[in-house]
């Protein structure tokens, strides 16, 4: 990690310690609200994004900052993430978990140049674990280089978020997975989900929402470790993609197995 990488890592740890952790399990009713049905934001999201935005601009004055909460107020910001040098910020990923007083939740920052993710940081405030990746230079957990791949000693563990699908679609997924995948519910936290694909906890993950701040850092981290990320139909993932659906796996062979079950959901 170079000086900039270390500065971002230290910034995430500081904001977690000063803004996020003191509020975990201590939010009152006035400190959280629904942005849209089922999608929560808290005072910790907003305060941490404000601090991160100011600090990242000081680290690189030539870059713009696009944060999740700013983009929720001005969706046109998403259209600009593929132009120029941009910090993408998810100040508190897994907010629904956080608001309920449970884990996992995390923080993510990515540095993007002309739509290509160059560096990504994923920080877990509770464990203080840092996942980091630099394009062409590998993926690291707490400074140790890591790789991922198939784990032949077990049936692949695949996660998906059943609340996004109808009962019929969930039944179809269960039928397809039988004898092929060990199917489990998603973590409701992309920061934790991408880390789980690399550290061996999970093998395949289907995401529905594809906002760029949810996947920029994680997709780089996974692919630099040897995994694969693509739209469920096999198209390459781009930060400006719209719609729903993203499939990630610890190896290309696992991605293919996941696509058979979780790609086209309905029979």
C-alpha cells in the first residue's frame, strides 16, 4: 500500500471509531428513516459520508466524490461516475442491519478513473478488518495478499436475497439448486458479502441492486483475488449499469454453476 492507500485506510478506521461504532445499537427513532420502502438511512450514514467526502477531497483535490447519500438526493450524480477521477463512497453498507442493531455492516471506498476502478477499500468496523485491492497489483486482507478459487472438499455455498423474489421464483431457485449448491440467504451487506467470497466463507453470491458504490470496491477486490463478477446473463459489469442483477463468484467455474441456478431465476 502506498501513502494514499494508507491514508484512506486510516480515515475509514477513524470515522468508524468516532461516528459509526458509538451509534451501533444506540439509535433512537429520530436518527433513522426510510429513504424508500425497506431502504433505511441513519445519522451515522450521513455524518460519516460528510466527513469522508471532505477528507477524500483533501487527499486528492483533482477527484470528485460521489457518495451514496448524496446520490440518493441527486441521482444524476450516478451518470457522472464514469467520467474523470472519482471517489465512490458507501459510508455505511448494510444500513438495514446496522439500524436493527445487528451485523454485518461495513464501509467502502473506491477510486475510479474514467469508469475503471483503480483501487478499493472495504472496512469492517466491528472486527477492524481491511480488505484492499489495487488494479493489477492483487487483493489483500490486513496487508496479506489473498487469492480465491474452488473448494472441492465441499458443495459450493451460494447466497441470494430471497426477499427480492416472488414465492414462485424462490421455489424455482430451490429446485435448481438441489444437489448442486448449498443455498443460503444473503448477508444484506455487499461489503461483507464480497469479503466472504474471498475468505472462503461463501463461493457464489447473487446481488439484486447494482448501485456503483455497492460494487466498485468489492468487484475489484474479488477479481484481483481471482474471482469473477458479471451480470447474470454473462455481460461484463459496468459502474453505470442500471436495472437489477449481478452475479459474483470465487472462480469462473463457480460463476458458471451459479449462473445455471441464479442467472435466469424463473423456470
